[in-house]
C-alpha cells in the first residue's frame, strides 16, 4: 500500500530522496523493505525512479507491543511518544542533506491520500503544515471517524491542567484522563469545505507532516522529554511556535488512515460472525424442512383448484336444470297441457294389486282329522272357532 502511494506521487520522483529507519524489529521487515525498494528502482519507466534512498537500522529499546491496544493505550503513551521522538530525531540527523528544502513525514499505514499531496501542501508556503486525518469504519461503527487528534489549538483549560502536572508529565489527546477541551483540527472537518482553508494550530499530529528544512536546521526537533507538558510531534509543534515559525492545519483537506480494529471491535465482529452463522444455519434448516414437506405432500393449491372447478361445474349444471324446469312450468301454464315427462324423470310404476280369485278362495281350506274320518273345515278366513261343528245347512 505504501509503495503504491510512492509510485502515484505526481511530484518529480528524481527530486525526492527516501529515508527509512528500521528499529527494534524481530521479523523480516529489513529484507522486505530492501526488496520493495529495489523493485521500485528497477521500474522500466525512468520517471518512476527516486533520488537517494537510505535505510538505517537502530534499536531504541522499544518494548511496547505493536497491537492496537498496546500502542494506543493510555498507560503506554508517555514512554512511547518519547521513544518515537528519539527515532525521528535520529533519522532526521542521518538523512537530512544541505540540498533538501522540505522534509515530509508520512506514516506507512495511510490508506488514501491525493497523489498531489506534496504540491498541495507546498503551495501554502507555511513552515509546518498538516492535513486532516480521518479513518474509515465499518457501517456498524458509523462509517468514519476522526483519527489524528494531535493537531489542535491550545486552550485555557489545557494550560491550567499543565500547571497541575509533574515536570515530566506528558499530556496526550483523546483520553479521559486529560480533559483539555481543545479545538481539534479533526472535528472541524467539513466534507464540502474549502480544502485550502487554513487553521493556526499549536500541536501537530505525526501521520502526515510537511515542514521546511530550515525549521530543523534552526534547532526545532521532536522533544524526547516533556516540553511544555508535551512530547514528540505535539512537542514539535509547540517548539516551532515558540521559535516563531508558522504552524497550520487544513481542516477540510483530508487523508484517510487505515482502520485497525480495537480489542472491543474484534470481540464485536466475532459476535456478529457467530450471529451470522447462526442465522444461516437456521435459514438452511428451515429451507430443508420446507423442501421435505413439499416433496412428501402434494401442493394443496393444486387440489383446491380442482375442487373449485368441480364445484363450479356442479353449480352450473344445477342452474341449467332449474332454469329448464322453470321454463317447462311456464309453458304448462300457458298451454294448459302437462309437459311430457322425460324418460329419465318418469317415476317407476307400482305393481298392480292382485284381486283374489273366488275359485282359488274356495280351495283355501283346512283339513282336520276326526273320529268319523276326515272332514273339510270352512275357509280359513271364514272360520270362527276351530273344531266347532258347522251349521246343518253347510255343504
């Protein structure tokens, strides 16, 4: 990322000398840096070649871990700022040449900056000048945030606070332990404001500083001690102002620092990831269950369409039959004739009752044994008392 920015600078590369300091490193930073610089200078385009390139290596006993919490934690700030001031001064004394007119300090973790930043800052012709520095954030953290709070104007509250502190104390901005109520360059940013608007400041942040070489040749440096209760870049700004150099910031000219998640941010992102995976699992299970139901059962909407069609046909037939019946009844009233019955509607004929045959009736008798032999009894339906002798005139 840093070397991409170098390639994109529009200021003539042959007029730029590069100087790097590697200190207290336990990885392959030195070898990687050498390889990248060699690749940069081997570019087939001559305009991409830079002037003198220097790599210095010196340890300063830096013991602060390089994770976000360690580097930006309040407890480490005073000692860390003083150690960084020593490194800046050592690099400056080793790399500054009599031919240099400007000195530009740039953090390697700047993510976005205009390609014309050197010309843009030089055009103001100030002794010390800094842009505004913000950083992008994830959407759940607000999308963006002021990053460098070390560029500020002095306040009466901060001066009163400094008088109460020990001689070796170092005030640092952005921490609840030191409520200074200073106007910060970062908080005055207007995305639509004039990028050339200047603001006089007292402290400067170290992400991106352009200073005239004469400032350093006059004795201004990065104090590795408490100078007016400040150290490193903020102390540098204070010292430059004390020596009557102009120190300004550009509130509406913004560059963007890389987002480094804090420990709390990492915890929150891990929780968000767990929640995302949980929702994905639930959605997958739901879809699988729905698929099984669809495979095992016929779609009820299809059956409903069939039933609805059948009901509609039945209702239509019933309507037609009633309509025909009404028409037939009306025709009967008008003609006085009974309409012919349709073959399918004529009721079934009842079987005719069979009348008894007298001859057959006479044969319906009962025979009975007696001491005189067999005698014929009256027909069953006329017999009153069985065994009673019939009248004398009975045949």
